[in-house]
C-alpha cells in the first residue's frame, strides 16, 4: 500500500473549489467523463462511473470502471474523503484537503492511497487529475465565469 499527496494552488475562492469537489454539478464541470451518484452526505454511498468519448463505460483489466465507495469525511470548505472498499483499479482512499490562501486563492492537497500494484502510476495519475481541476478554474477565470 502506498499513499502520496499532490498539492496545487487554484486562483479561485475556497467555496468555488469546494463546490467542484463536493457536488455532482461541480465534479461534472471538470470531469465531464464522470457520472456521480450520491446524496453527498457523510457516511453515504457514492458511485463514480467513468465513460469514454463514445459514452461507453471505461474498463480496467476487464472490469468496468465503476468505483463504489463511501463518503468517509465531509467538512465543508475543508476536506472530503472517499473510501473504496472494493479497491477497483487499486484505489483504496482519496482525500481532498482545502486551505484558503486568500479570498481569491485556494490550496488543494489531493491524497490517494493505493495498492502496491497501482503505486507505479499513482503520482502521475494524481498530477493529471489536479491539472484538470486547475485548468477548469483557469478557463473560468479567463471567461469571467463562475463554477
């Protein structure tokens, strides 16, 4: 088992970043290939389904990429943690921790715990995911829009 953390800074208020990480609409805004099913309450089930450009469910080693988990921790504008008991694709737990830098900037630490098998590509996958989040806010800022 390996745990690693990637931290990024986003030029957006903490409330906007929180919305991107803790609502169905917010996640869809930066992960358009992801379907989220949950009521977003702590200790509730959550299902993340990954789709390709054709609308087909993605597969990993012959298994459909449908991540079934639990929202383990949810503290508004601070932290959200997802626990994945089935460990699909080697992912055990994901945590997003937010810290306000100032009124217009937020630090996001993305911590992921994976099986040893997944550990080899873990950090690169984390970097890509965080760059997607950061890019979404950069585009919104350029357009003068909000999430």
